[in-house]
């Protein structure tokens, strides 16, 4: 994949078995956000969603390829959370939403076969 498109950073919050959250910052990803405005009897309702692509050959955690630690230290699972930037905060929905866009993972496509190996994640607020 051409790394000129993959210049964004995300923070993944995985919920662990003890119900705490593990935070992982991943660089060199692509985030495409959309906003949907609907009008109902209560006024306007705004919802954001995003599509995130994590290429396995260039996405990094620090100076290592992110894929090298996938399933060992971090993972992508429906219901976990993603911030579309680098976030140093411990997981607290209220605090994170004050400073960042916080999305919940709705679906994950594992496309690690073929020539353009990547993960494709669909998220929404």
C-alpha cells in the first residue's frame, strides 16, 4: 500500500477480562469520517461514523509493525472503542468525549489475504 495516504493515528481501547481497558496507539492508518444529520420531531440529530483502514505492512506501534503484536497485546473486536487521534487518557468515556471523537467498533473485516493486506473497521459514535 502507498504510505502517502496512511498518515493518521488512532488509539484502540480493548476491554480486558477484568473489565479494565488496554490502550494502544497505532500510527500510519487511514480514517475516513462521515457525518449524518437527520431531522426528526425533536430537531436535528447528528451522528458520526468512520471507516478505518490499518495496512499490515506499514501501520506501526512505536517503531514496530503493529501486525507483529496483533492478538498478543491488542486486537480489533466489535464493541471496543477507537479514538481517531493519539489519546493518552485512561479509558473514561466522559473525559475522552470532551477532547476527542470516540467511536465504537461496529464491524471488522480481516483482509490479510492477497496483495493489499489490511484490516477494515467500521465505527460509529
